[in-house]
């Protein structure tokens, strides 16, 4: 039988959407949380206090500490306190593998800070599912491709795109689910398309390496070098001891040129070939400016390389990245991205629920195997949507409940996170459908509403830190939303019985 | 920046509201009768004008590069909020900008 375009697109949208929907929901929800990764990081490190010190003062303390403790290190990295992250962190050696210490920005004394997965975990999960880097990136890329397919097939099969632009009809069962799915998809379509497309572009060179392979023999560094004027590595033949130049004037110069700074990297400190790199905070412009910094001579203080001018092609690429990473536009923009991301997740969730709502009547007539498969779909829906919510808020609880001195604490937080998620699947499989939804959503709501209390009792300080307070207020607001959804879950049965009564009355009349 | 941001959010919601009320179905939903042809024209016209005004407001908050990005986000969110609000509290959905305007003016006066 020949199918129309709409029919085949509907088939593609239904099954592609279902198979990738679970994964996509997890990617979108953790991505939305990752918008506030540093804020969550800060909440998860209650040992660090909010302070306001100038970057010059912070750098002075950091350099003094590094000179005292790590005078012979090959490099020093200083992460400066910022509006979003009040921590001052110094690393001796490589930025990723070196030894990191947190310092009190006011006194320069080292702080003991708990080992935690942090908000950074949501970010890592968002792009690699916490798997080894490349397989994770490939799976997420596949899901993003499926998302793009679902969006476009969804546009094609939507019959009343403009006619039902503002339409939402609650309390009508399947109709309401479809309305909610359509409204969240259509009204946020610019966001869905932008975030999916730019997300795919970030790792485009991994997904489509042909150009890089044929033009640069697969050498990414060579490609990068040619497109951005990265300052050449100066290797002085002979190096000798030489004192480090005063950093304060360099900081002022860099801040005047690039705006707020995120950190300072000092290569070969205390030697004649020392280099100082001033790194800027991302977000002075849309384009992601990672790595586009100013480099100074570490002895004379002379400017060696300024922030590079981007070629138009690179600029386009960087703007695409920047649109996805949402580092620009300050907190108002961050909030827009966060809420849009949550609604994207909700759009995916309503799609998943719609799949089962549509077919629920047919279940009974299916074979035993078919019935089991539908039950599996229902359980997976509960575990992905409600279960992940429990696991995410559970991670924040684990951060406070696990003993501070536990070895490999961050690892245990993550094990806890995945254990909760797995348990939610088991629970969803064992309990009847509606109870499973209600119980898991209630648990998530309870954990959200209880978070401020947990934080008061575990930190022993009553909401003194405005950033942590904001996070807790937001979590409580999300908790209230969950309470509302639990309350709504009781409605359909009431509605149905009312309708039955009404139809009985109609028959009598 | 905060006043410009909230101001353009108010404009974005008002523009979506005006465009929405310019449709017969949603006008009926709130007022229980069909709009006259003139009302429909005025609502739609002011909807488009407010839409442009909110873009201008976003440019004031973020500049012309980031402004349009934030503008799309605002339109989406206020349109969605409106769609959810209409069936539950139609009058509130319509009067929200009327309540929002004095709040914003107060903020504007305080922020200077």
C-alpha cells in the first residue's frame, strides 16, 4: 500500500521519537541544569564563601602561595573568583592533571574543600553521557540527529500549525497531551532548532572528519593553528633564573582590553622564558572565545600576542558554539536558556507520554508479549522522566549526606546518582503505572522542597550565601511545580467518573 | 540592563497577547463573543507594533547582536505562558500586562 508523505512522516516521528526520546529527555534535562553548572558547583562546595576581592588581590595571594609551595612547578594556573564562581583555585602543573588547591581569596590561606561531582557532572553527562569521551559523543550526536529529524517530521505532520498556535485544552485526555506537546514544540521551535543544530555542529569535525583528514591529514592542531593566530611557542635555547614580573599592571591592561578575566596561566614561572596568559571570561560576545587570550612575557611584562582577530569562517563557527554554550548576555540570558531547556525537556516528555496514552486502549487486545512491551515503554517513561528528576535532586542530597572524609567522594556521589536512577526503573516496573508516576514525582518534589532545610542543617548556617539561596529558591519553585503535577495526576480519574455520570444522565434524559 | 530586560519581556508578552486576541477563537474564549472587524485589525496591528518594540527593548538590554537571540526566547516563553494561562485564567491572561506595567514603571523609577 502506498503511503502519503504525512503518513510516513508520522511513522518516523512516532518511532524515532520514542526510541530516542528517552535519551533526548536525559540530554535536554541535564543540559538545562548545565546552564547553571558553576552555580551548582558553588552550592556543592559549602566550604567556599562568597567574597568580593579585586582580581589583583586574588592573584597576589595566589602567586604568593604558589611561590611558597610550588616554586619548581612547570606551570601555574590560577582560576580567579568571578560573579558566578567565588572560588579561587590554584593548580601547579598541567591545568587538568596538576595538583589543585582552593585558597581563601581574602587571606590566601588554603581551604579544605569536599571532593564533589559538582554541576560540572551535568555538563559532562549532557555531551557524553558520562561515558568514555568518543563513544558518548557519538551516541549524543546520533540522538541530536534524531531530534532534528523529529522536529522536521513533526512540522510536516502538524496539520494546524498556525491555527492552533496558542491552543491548549486541559482535562481532555489524549487531546490535552497532544495540545501540550504541540504548544511547547511550536512556540519554542526557534529554540529547539537552534539548540539541536548548534549542538550537532560542536562536534561536527568528529562526526564528519573527511575534510580534516584530506586537508590536514587528520591533524586537528594544524587546522586550529592555521585558522587562529595562536602565538608560537617560544623555546629559548638557554634559560636561567629570572624573577617574575609584577602582575598587577598586566591584569589592568588585560582587563581594559578584554573585560573580566577568568584566570591567569603562568608557564615556566621563575625562569627567563616565562609566559603569562590572561584568560578572559567567556561571554563578552556571542562567539565562544575559548583560547583567545592575551600573552605576556613573564620577565619583562611585554605584550607578546593580543586576543586574535577571528577569520569570518571561524567567527561563524564560534558564534554557533557560543549560541549553544549560552555564556553571553549575563543572568537574564541564562534564565531564558534554562527555562527554554526545561520546556524542551517537557516537550519530549509529553511526546513520550502521548505515545502510551494513544495506545492504551489497544493494550488489552495485544498478545502477552505485546502487553509486556507496552509495559516496558510505560516503565521507561516513568524512569526517564520522573526517575531522572529524582536522581538529579538526589545528587544534591548526596553531596551533603555523604561523609566529607570519604575517599573518592565524587565517585560515590555519581554511583549514588546512577543507583537512584536504576532503582527508579525497577520501581516503575514493579508498581502500577499511575502509582509509579505519583510516587516518583512525589519523592522528587519532597527532595526539592526539603533542600533548603538540608542545607541549613548540614552547613550550620542559615542561608547566608546569596548564590546558594538563589539555587535553593529555584529548586523549591521546581518542587512546587512537581507538587502541582502530582496533584494533576489524580485529576483524570475524577474527570472520567464525572464524564461517565454525565453520559449516564444524558442517556436517562 | 534589568529594567530593559523586564520591559522587553512585558512588551513581548503584550505583543503575543494582542496577536492572540486578534484571532476569533481566542477572543471568544475570553469575552464570549466574536470581535468586530475593527477590533481584530487594531489588535493585530498593535500586536505587530509591540513585537517590534520588544525587539528594540532587547537590543537596549543586550545590543543588536545578542538582543535578537534573547528576543526569540522571550517571545517563545511568553507565548507558551499565554497558551497555558488562557484556559485556566483567561481574564488574568488578558490583564497581566495591565498589572505588569505599573510594576515596571515603579522599577524604572527606582532604578533611575
